[in-house]
């Protein structure tokens, strides 16, 4: 089990998990990601589409994007993913976790 990418900024974490379109995250890996999210300070970004993002689902930490937690994937593209990561970085850069 692995995590595809992690960005840390001022004790905030943006965790990326990528799969092919329609490929589910295995149960054991999902349990781990859920546990990490529940601890706080982490935003999870699930992306479907290995060559280019086609669908995405996010679980935002408290204080970021109103703590939005998506239950299903929505259509996306590179620009939307770039803007999401940029907005997360701006959030994390302003808020220091203790």
C-alpha cells in the first residue's frame, strides 16, 4: 500500500491518490486514508486518470473549502486540479497548525 504524493506546508498535508478511471481504491488503503484524514490537518485528493485527470474527489480539512467532503467523483481537468492545489497552498501558507 502506498500514497502517490504528499505535499506538506506548515504542518498541513495534501495527499494525492491516483487510479485509472473507474479503478477503486483497495479497502485496506482506503481505511488508512480515512484514518489519516480523521486525525486532522490533511486534505485528500483522489484523482482518476493516470495520464491526465478526468475525475476527482476531495476530502478537505477543516477550514479549507468549508471542510468539503465529496462522496463521489466529479469531472475535472488539469486546470481545475492546478487551481485546487494552488488554493490549498494559499490556505496552508496562511494557517499554521500547532
